[in-house]
């Protein structure tokens, strides 16, 4: 790595239902994590945008689902070099409840190419973004405590 580091703050949704995790698949235009990986719904917080508002916007763009409730559960940092840019990312992780409805990527041509519910028991960390791996860890930590 070298040169100037760009910073970005993102809000990510951890949505679990019937032992399935809601995940999106990254495209070639993903600014931070590698394309093809499965990732938590969410993304960058725009200037003057509140984190919950960004989470709500990103959830709808990437999944077609509307936010009912969000509880901040953790924050993590990442560094990455992608598309010729060094990045420092701060990820805010929210446990979310969503309104029922079909899944659909509503913002075409962006960093999300697909959305699906995946069984927690079958998730392979090698197919997940670093943020999704951390989100999965947060879920497993909560299950151990209950």
C-alpha cells in the first residue's frame, strides 16, 4: 500500500430469520471488498446523513426491504486496497428487523448484484466479505449467551 488513505464510514444490517442471514453479493464496482463475495446489506454513509438513515436507504436499495427497527451492536475497522485506492473503513453493525416482502436489488448498476437469505449452518467464511464474517461472529456470540 502507499499513497493517500481514504476513509469511509458504513452502516451494515444483520438480519436473521429462521436461522438464515440476509446477504448481498458484491459486483465489480464494489469500492472496498472483492467482487463475488457475499456481504451484509448496507454501505457508505453520505455527508450530512445519519447512520440509521443510511442503513434504511442502503437496505432498500440492496434488498427491497424496509427497516422496522435497528439496534447498534458493534463497530469494526478494516483496511483494504481496491481499484487503486487504499481505504480505511469503519463499519457500524446493526441488528435489524425488516418489514416482510420479496427480495430485490432496487438500485441497478451499483455494488450489489444479488440478494438472498442464506442458512447460517451452511455459510463458508471463504465466500464472505470481512464485514460479513464479523457479522456472523456477532450472531454466534449472541447465540452462545442465550
